[in-house]
C-alpha cells in the first residue's frame, strides 16, 4: 500500500510513455498504417539524424571528460588554500542557473561583435596585442585620383613619380573621428632634390562645396603610419611610412618608380572568431555545458577526496614521492570509483542534452550543432513526423540503458564493500 502511489506515478510518467513511444515508432506519420522498421531505418539514412548522432558522440567523449578533469583539478587545488570554500561556491553557482538562462548568457558571451561578446572581446584583445590592426580599413581613392586599384586590395599610382616633384595620394572613406590618434592637419609636401616627397591624407572637408578635390585643405587630416612602397618591375625598391601630417619622403631609388599603398593598410580590423559558426558551434556549446557542470563534478570529487586516508598520502611523501607522483599514483587511483560515477552520470546527462543547443546555436548553424534530443523535438513538432521522433526516443533510451546499468552495478559493488 505504501508503494502503490509511487508505482502509479512511475507507471503514468515513465512506463506508459516508454511503451507508447515504442509502439508509435512502428507506425507511419498518421499513426494508422504500420511502417515496420522504416522509422528506424531513417535513423541511419536521414542526414539530420546522422549529424545529430555524430555530435552526440562528440558530446559523450569530450563533455564528461573535460568536466570531470576540471572538477578533479579544482577539488585537489582548493583543498590547499584558505579561500577554497569560497572558490568552490563560485564554481558551483552555475548549477543554480537553469539551462535556459545559461543558454541566453552564453548566446551573448559568444556574440560575434567584440563590443557585446566577451569571448571575442578577449580574443580580439589578445590578437591585437601581437598583430596590430589596420587604421584605414575603408580608405580608397576618390574620383580623379592619381591612384588606381592594383589587385588584392592595394592601390598604385597611374604614372611613375619623379624626384623633386611632390606627389599627392588623396584618399577618402575614413570618418575623421575614426582616424588614428596621431593624425595631424595635413600638410603639402615640399620638394627635395634627389628625393621623392608627397602627402597622403583624407581628402574630405565637412560641408557642401567646401575644399578642393585633390588638394590639401585646412581641416583635412593626414594618414599617419600609412605605408608607401616604391615599386619598379614588380620589386620594392624603397618604402616608408607617412608622418602625422601625412607627409612622406623616399630616397632617390624611388625616382621613376610607381608608388604603391599595400593592401595591409586597408585590411578590415580583426573581428574575432565565429564561435557560433558551423565549425565551432559544437565546441562552444560544450564549453557552456562544462561551465555549468564542472562545479557538480568538483563537489562530488571533493567529497571523495575528503574520505581518502591522509596516512596514505603522507606515507607516499615520506617515501620520496613528489606531489605529482602522489596525485597520479595515490590520489587518482583511490578516487577512481568517484571519478567513474561522476563521468557516467555526466554521460547520461549529455545524451539527452537539448536546452543549450536549442538556445545557443543560431538558426544558421543549428543543423551543424544538432543532437539527438533536439532532432527528436524537431521531427516530432517542427516536421510533424511522430513516428520518426518516437524511433529516436527509443534509440536514445537504448543508448542510456547500458550506461545506467554500469552505474547501478558499480553502486551496488560499493554498497557491498
């Protein structure tokens, strides 16, 4: 009598849905015609389901492994510091957040715009530390310019330049307030004997009809740092960079050569990685899962760590073992049962992962991030194929049962000990 309410709930919420799904998986879309194994055949012929199965394998291999490894590292390291409890609290806090909320958070974290997404903000910051971005990504020659496109994003003068005759290289396309901090009012270059001089600047003055096209006017700014190359017969014979006022000077070797503004002057600024693109969307979503569940692994492993006899650790140290040897040869083997329970529990969890993939992966790459639980939802509701969806659910159950059986056997062995 005491067990009857539990049996009723178990039958209504677990046994009946499983049985109904098993029966429904053998019927067609309408549910009236017997389809045999056709729905199960679709598991291995449908491109969407095959992609979902491949991604589930990636999830099962990497997500539990990384989360368990991080939990082990956190548990061992925090045991030696005073603020270990506070650190464990911070690491465990994501467990209090729902999958939906975590998905929304990481959708923002992985935003392509570095001004919004913290992942790209950090990535771009590191990149720009070692590789400076171009200051003139939108610059280009205006009409009646002495410059023309040279292919590959570079620009070259239409005519060879001569020593003693100042060259003008006017450009447009960069807003004055976006020019580098070193930009100064542009100045006309002065002729020098035996040298090629010139000016490269923003040939634009605010206000209708203001300024002279191709001439340096008051209020116009130079292009500081613009690289200029003198090219003869396809080879660079001289090169320099413009000063703050846009002026530059080349040696006599540039006489009779063409001046080229290399393409690296105009490269678009580095905008980070496409975290939610087809190539990285699955690792990105796995990263958010690890962020949530590493705390769970840490707490369980820390509990197991607290049960290890300290005499064994001290004996190993007395025998001359280093800390790494103690960790690898004593701590990890003694924690093996706990690590197995954590890893298996996380495997069961990732086999039915749905929320994070559904929320984080945008529509353009959701097919690439697809997993079986999400494909079940899409087949059953978006594509109205309940038979195929039921077959996927049965297949998922079959995948989970061996893992659950392994976990139950291990727990029973631990109880007997």
